[in-house]
C-alpha cells in the first residue's frame, strides 16, 4: 500500500473512531460529518508534514490540536461541556495517527 492510500485508510479509521460515540449520542449528521472530515484531512496533513521541534509521536497531536481549536471556539458559548472531550480526542487521535504513520509506513 502506498503512502497516500495508507494515509486515507488511517484517516478513515480515525474519523470513524471519533464519530462512533457521536452517533451513539444522536448528534446531528452535520456534526458527525464535520468531525469525520477533520480527522480524515488531519491524517493526510500529518503523514506529509514534520513539525519542527516536536518528536515524531507529537506531530499528530500538534496538528490535530491546531485543527480542533477553531471547533472549540465555536463551543465557547453554550456547550462548554464538550470542550475538554474535543481536546482530549484531538490529543489521543493525533497520537494514534502518529503511531500509525511511524509503524505502518
């Protein structure tokens, strides 16, 4: 499997891991699609970037955290309870994406 195809596969898995609990909570399709796309595209960025001053395992966490910040800002009003979970998901999934890139490619 080439590098790009692997990034697409890992991105689909990461997106699904984020969306499954959202579906169980009966969140809107728009929210689920937004979360899926965030991790799907973040994976491609992670696979093709190397952030300076970060070890390999933190690259994914840095990218997903940067991509999650605009989402968190939209929740700063009435739905503040979701903020810690969004940030934890970004860190955990970012780490797992970095691990997948390191050991699968």
